[in-house]
C-alpha cells in the first residue's frame, strides 16, 4: 500500500504501537465541549476506557474531571488530570477505601450495605466527599449480554425493590450506567425507566450520573436528541447537576494500532502472522467480538488477495480475522488497524511474554509522530513475582 494513504508516517513509530492522533482527539473534544455548553451537563473521562495520561493536559482543557473504578484510577485521575474525581466500584475493601477517600470528590456505592459500611469513614474524612448510590433501572437496550448491566441477575446497581427499606440519609446523588456504544434514543428510554422507578428519590438529591456508553462522537449519533433529553430532565429537576461519564466517546476513532507482517504460511488459506496479538493487544476483538478495520484492506474476497491475520501467542484462536488486499502481503509490510485507542491500552496483557505495544502520538499541526512510551523486559517482570 502507498504510504501516502495513511494519516501519518507509518514508518515513524515502533512496531507494534498504539498511535493516537491529536487532531482527531481534539475533534471529539470540541464536540463534547459543545454538549456540555448547550446541555448544562458535566462530562467526565471514564478512565476504564481511555487512560493515556500523556494526553490529559489536552483533554482536561475540555472535560471537568475523571471517573474511576477503584483506588489506582482515582489516584491517576487526581494526580495527572485534575478537576473532579468520581469513583465507583461494585464493592470496596477497607484498605481501598482509605486510598479512594484521599482522591475522590464524588463516590458512588453499589448497594445500601456498602454505604452503611463506609458512611462513617466518609464522614471522618478531612475532605468533603459527595456520596451517591448506583441503581439498576432494570431496562435493557443493548444487544450483547456480556455488556448489559441491567440483565437479569446483574450485580451492578441496586434495584428499586431493594430500596424499600433502605436508609439513604446522607446520600446526595443517584448513578445509573446501562448503555454500551449506544445512541441517544437508548438513553431517553432508559431515563424514562430510571425516573419511573427512582424519580421520587431525587427530591433531596443534588446530582445524578447518567453513566457511560454514550457514543456521542460517532458520526450517526443524534446529538440534538441528547441535548433535548438532558435539557428536559434538568427542567423537571432544576436542582440537580447532571453528569455523563463516557470513556469510549472521548477516544473513538482517534487511534491506530500499527503492526508488521512477520511471516506468511499456508493452511487451508494464506495466513499472515503479525507482531501483535488479538488476545494480548486488542482483546475486545475476541470478547465483544468484532472485526476491526485495516486501512487499505477489504472483506474476504473483496480484493485480490485474502489473508487470515494471526497473532504471536500460543492461543490457537489468536486470530484477528480475514482481510483482503490489492497486492500480496510481504514480510516486513506494515498494517494499520483503526479505532484502537479506547479499551485497548487499558486492557493489554503480557500473556506469553508478549511485549506491550509502544504508545505514540501524532502532533495535530506538524503531523510528526512522537513515541511516548516503549515497553521491555522489566515491564513484564514487574507484573509477576
């Protein structure tokens, strides 16, 4: 493939490498800033989806803070991002709570029992922390059960029936998270279910968190509907501050995974072995599952030469998928997977001793590639003992 077809110099970074394009990141942030301004909602970066802290000086110009899933994310948000730090976990330990209380400004508990267990610790904290409860609207809109927090038997959030005898004194907010890569119609319907079940609890509250899963920066996302939904909600509850906490929408379509062809073998088709891995470097390909795009490639049989692309680990199923190309692949060729910023770097592993991909950024003006971080033996060793 002609290198001029790529959005930056594909040879200027190590292989494999995650590469985040600052121009694309700023485009997303501009849109999210408009949503904040026009809706009155406050948007947080969910670190579980994107935690490339080298980019936080840019992102923090637009968003009000971060949301964490535990002690280490809370600390990272406080130390490298600033602004508000929100935290939620299905359950906290006492040791973890001691750390979280040093960094969190807002704290959502998963159950009334967790609130009862830690309310005195919160009250004794020298910092002012606003506490809330995650609730389960029991309204499913997603297509993939693995990512549905409202599925029957879910451990995430408290159901309305379980709040009948609960003591909510001292809680200042409610938090629901029910979406995954969805449009604003799903939020609107979920919000209706949330209000029907929990609206009467909002009278004495000061904030409500609509969670994540809002694909706001996707091309077909209905932003106007989102604005209308939030404005209408705020009109009904003018005393409440509304939060959104997307992770994916911040980094959607901003990053790439550059990799190289190491070998080509035959077995009921042509197989190209890459210096990357589906299971170690892009696990959602197997978990979701989905087939990421490659610049210049097509579906199997669409172009002249079709290959099954496999990774370096011993897992037999470490296969990204089948792709076709205009010309035969050669050893040393580089490929560029798209949309590889969110839920990639945060989910990598060193399974099989695989080295983590380097992390790079593309300057939005000069278009030069800067290598932010490379990984080696010590990174692998320090994960073990």
